[in-house]
């Protein structure tokens, strides 16, 4: 899936026993499609550009339909 602004993402590390452990999570503030980079505000309060391949999409941004 493609990562977009507002998405909740996570980064995992693979241990020696081939088990994944959560390393970081955050929200996507911006994307750079040409470089395939994402600007993430992580759980440590740091805002940094990362390669999109580093992050796994947890939850896409919800769009509410207000035309009811």
C-alpha cells in the first residue's frame, strides 16, 4: 500500500530469532513521491525524513463523508 499524509506507520526490527519487535511508530506529515521518502513525527517527538520502505502502514487516514 502507498503511504500518504496522515497515515499511522510503524517500524519493526528483526531479532536474531526472526521475531519482529516494534522499534518506532508515528504519523506521516509529508511525502516526497519522487524520492519515495516520508516525513514522520515519531513516538520520541522527532520529525525526520525516512525512506518509505522503512515504515509499515498501520492505519490509513480516515476520510469522513459530511455530505449527508
